[in-house]
C-alpha cells in the first residue's frame, strides 16, 4: 500500500468513526487523499445540509484550512500528500460543533480530528 493510500484510509477511518457520532455526516467517500464528506440534516431523512456545508467551508477558509464544496452538501478534502499521518490528527474540525454560529455564515469548532 502506498503512502497516499495509507493516509487517505486513515482519514476516512477517522471520519467514518465521527459519522457514527454526528447526525450531520451522511456519508464519507473517497479515493486516496481526495475525500468527500456529505453533510445532511439528519441520518433519517438524508436531506442535504446546504447552508451548514457553506458555513463549514467559510469557517475553514477563515481558519486557513482549504476545503471545497462539491455537489449539494459535500465538503471535499484534499490534504497535501507530503504531510505525515500524525499531523492530520491535529487538523481542527468538529462536525458535532458546527451548528454553533460564530458569526453570520461561519461556525465554531473545537475538536481535533
């Protein structure tokens, strides 16, 4: 297994663990380090959480973390291939906290992946 695949598998594993705890994460999918996290209003309806996705993207940008929106409610992650796996654990992101408004259009996060 190559290093990129190993890093991608690690990140997807951690995000999938968060999916079990966070009703906003509807799906986690990807290949290598190109990873998508679909945000939904709840696991039951799977209704896309468009406004929350937009606020997460804005908040990440303001905090210096480059993520992109994709589709209706997907956050696309593409971390650099040269980072060590352990550095990804320190990237601030908490789907359980993203519904706390920090200001108009942005969100507060406090947990580390």
